[in-house]
C-alpha cells in the first residue's frame, strides 16, 4: 500500500485529531528548595493547540512538562486531560508521547524496530505494526531508511525517528522538551518547519518546551512565558510581542527601548529625563504591577529619526539621542543610541533609503504614544 503524508497523518492522528485538552489548576511542585520549582500555575491548553512553554533556564518548564507526563508528582493542584483528573494516574496510563533533546533511540534496533517499539509494547498485531510504522516513517520523511541503525543516521534524522516513535501509538498529546536543542542552527530551523507541518497534519495537542524565543515565535499557537516558577503571561506570539504586560515579557521577546518611570500610576502624561510624554490609556497594561512601578516600552521599529525637534510631528513623544553605532542588517539598519541626558541605551531601525548616519551624530528620536506600552517594571 502506498501512502501520502496526508493519508499517513490521517491514520497516525485519527484518534488524536479530536484533540486533548490539558488543564493545570493551581499546580505547585516544591522540591524543598528556597523557592518552589513550579509555583501555583493555572493553564488550559486547547485541544489541538501548539502550546510552547518558554522561559529562562531554571524557570520550571521541564518540571511542568514532567508533571503533565506524570514523571513528577504534584505538591499541590490538579492536572486533567479532557476533563478527567489524572493527577494520580501513572505515566504509561496517561498515553502521552514524549520527545527529548537526546533522542534516546535503541542503538541495536533498526529504525523500523525503534518506531515499532511502543506498538509491540501495546501488543498490536504484526501486520498492523508494519502498516503503522510505514505510515509514520512517511510522515517524518524517512521512508526507505527502515533497516538502518541509528548510528548510520544524522542527528536530524535520528530526531525524526524519535519523533516517529513518539507519535506512532497515537498519543493523546505530544510533549516535547527542547527536542531541537542538540542540533545546529540550519538543521534546527529545517526541523522546526517539519514539526509545524506534522502538528498541522496530525492535529493533536503539542506542548513544546524551549528557552529560545525565536523558536517559540515560529512554532506556537500560544506561548506561556515562565519566570521563576510562575507564568508571567500567556498569549499568541503576536500578543506577547505587541502587548507585553511586564518588563520581563517585553525584554524576553524581541528588542525594546525601556524607559523606567518609577513609582506611581501614569496619568495623561509622564516626565522622563525632563521630557514630557503623552500616554494613550489603551496602551497601559492591565497588570496590577503597573500601579506600583512601571516602565514605557517602545519597539525599535516604532521609533523614527528626525534631524531636530522641528521635524517631530505634534502629539509624538520625543527625546534627543546620540548615535553610538550603526549595524547593517541587510534590508535595514539598526542605530544604537544613547538617549536623553542620562545616556540611556536604545535602538531604532532605519531603512537604507533614509540617509546616512554616522557615529556621534546628534539626532532626535520620536514615536507615537499609541505605539508605546506601559508595563509593570
Ligand atoms: N528533581 C529535582 N530535584 C530538585 N530540584 C529540582 C529537580 N528538578 C528541577 N529542580 C529545580 O527546579 C527548578 C526548575 O527546574 P526545571 O528543570 O523545571 O527548569 P527549566 O525551565 O526546564 O530549565 P532549563 O531551561 O535549564 O531546562 C530549578 O531550580 C531546578 O534546580
Ligand atoms: Mg528544562
């Protein structure tokens, strides 16, 4: 029988396609350290969603994934799959697929035998195993490699075998912990595209852990950003980038210009380094921390350059700046700046059509109040 990737996906994902909702309610994991590894997080992952757990090293991503898998026990809280509490269900009975950074294939087994392993464990009839293995190898584009041993494959191919093995038994969801972490940059982006395609074709829920913000932005339907055992913000990549609620989120995703405002809620305007700036109420994050300590965040692409104050449109917020360096990025240039009297580091993007800038140039930079964000600092 011949299978296209599409029919392979339909079969491989036939039960998963309905999708599994994963729900974490007030989940805490305390290893008895100074601070819980996971600290009262609640998160609902939608059926079929690609959810990424993103955050710095030690922020609790792997621990959360292990709690979902059942490899760690909860200190507090519940985890449910499609509304059924599985907090006390052992890992093998949760029926979840797992993929790690180190592919952990059996070196003495062939590709086909490695992929067949979870089906043998489930005592599936031989013929059905052969059919499923062929389909899933097609899905990960390794047809014809059935009889190779892992040592005969590249790192990227080995990781595809591991991926095939993780989805061949039609798990309720796939949990991936930095699966591309060991691969070089080019291979990494090729496999990102593969994982995105396979997610689309299989249609099951994926929970993907990474500390790489670019990878998270590329792959995810939504991102849960972890900070010190807590979830800082959850949203689409676009929401997190365009509407960060805290300085942590703004700094973790992309570049930003940050003006710290100190204590107090921002009113209709604020003063920073002698400059008076307008505030658009729609850009003030609802985060409760904004009332205690806030900052203005402006993305480099929203900052415009003027030769002097007279060129700044009315209603814009402006500050004088000195060009510290110019980075050539191909389609645009980045000016590295020091801004205001205190020389705050900043950056802006300019098109190559917009004249030449040299180190030491004194300029004025400006942006619209609507394109800044007031976040909790
Ligand atoms: N089995 C364990 N025993 C004790 N402490 C642990 C254990 N596992 C994790 N921790 C601690 O829990 C915290 C969170 O660890 P975790 O592995 O979840 O972080 P992570 O976000 O996955 O980090 P990384 O990006 O480095 O993989 C860390 O402080 C870690 O030292
Ligand atoms: Mg980890």
